[in-house]
C-alpha cells in the first residue's frame, strides 16, 4: 500500500471516528441550565473539542493499525469475505 493510499484511508477512518466521538460526554445547555439567548437549548454547553480531537486521533490510529496489520499479513482475503456474506454457492 502506498503512503498516499494509507493517508487517504487514515483520513477516512479519522473522519468517521470523529462523528462517533463527538457525542461523548456532551451536556446540552438545557441540562446545564445556562441557555444562551438566541441559541438552541439542545446545543452543547461545553463541547470540549480539543479533547475529542485527541481521542479521535488515538482511536482512529488504533483502528488504522489493526487494518494495516490485516492487510499486510493477508489475514482476511476476498474469498473469506465472499464466503462470510454467502456470495459463493
């Protein structure tokens, strides 16, 4: 796998992981009792984006490392996937 392909795959994994990590520990303005006038009460009171970006990087790095090992050592082949999903008779 070339480094550009690896970077593209990592970026996709990172982006999907970001959307999985964003809801972690979110308290809405209504829950915290501090609704800013003109904003939605369901908006996060303190989003903690820096911590979420760090967690996203850690989790996506682990997922990418696992995927790279599976790819490098050919632990899962195309035949394995077709058998798993019942595409072969």
